[in-house]
């Protein structure tokens, strides 16, 4: 997933450097597509890892190792997808203003006052949408912390005692019993980020 996350950063930088104004917008929109995909994958993986957790905690003794291995794999994938979202958040905070800064430079070079004012008003509208999107992406990326801690802790504890007794003990913990609630909280934050990303992408995507 690192290549996917890095692609968003590269496109953001290229968007500011593109010579054609529509090309800059198209490249910025493409970077948002990557971020939206990362968010969608992360949100779907929450359901996957919670299903694996439930299956493992309710597995018969002869299927305990099999279901643990599946849970272990799904937790690792969840960690990777969440890392992609954190990287996208960091990219936005570091490079998210490049596209708007170039827009402002272009607007300042417009001679006609009416057209310059029009360009600046539109730029201000886009800037507000961009700030809202970045805020929601930051909230979504940060929302994973407790959830990841819990699912990784469960993996460590039951992995060290992969027996029916260890399984039962983990199942009775508050962490295991509230995992679904915690997952729903993270999913809601990620979904809000997805909607904001898509809304901003639609605002800046040029006609083809």
C-alpha cells in the first residue's frame, strides 16, 4: 500500500507543477481518487477484521489455529491500510496548499478587475472545501489509534495462549466485547472523509 499512498503525494506535487491549468486540476483530482480508494479499502477492512475476530473467538478448538492465522493476516492488512490513510493525511497537510497557491498566483496575474475578482472568489470557495476535506481526513486518520491498539493487543494475547482457555479469557474482556462499537466509530469517521474527498474532487475536476 506504500506505493499507492506515495502516488497521491507525487500527483499532488505534479498538480502544482503542470503547465496547463486544466491539467493541474485533473492531476489534483487524480490524487484525490487515490486517497478515496485508500479510505474505501480501510473502511471495508474494518468489517473484515471484525468478522475474523468474531470467528476466532467463537471457533471450535480444532479450528482455533486456522481462525487465528486468518485474524493475524487481517490485522496486518488493517495496519497497512490505516498507515496509508495517515500518510495521505500527512501529504495533505504538507502539500495540499500547492494547487490553491498556484491558482492564487494565476488569479493575481489577471488584468481585468472583474475577472480577477471572479477567480479569487472561486478560489476562496475551493479553499474552504479543501480545508473541510483536510479536517475530515485528519479526523479519520486519527480515529484508528484506539481500534488498532485493541485489535493488535488481542492478537498478541491470544497468540501467546492459543488454547480454548486463552480464547475464552480474551472473549470475556471489555476490549473484545466493545471491538464492534469501536469499529463502527472509526468507519463513520472514514466514511465522512470519503464523502469530503469525493465532494472536493467533483468541485475541481475539469471538463474532459
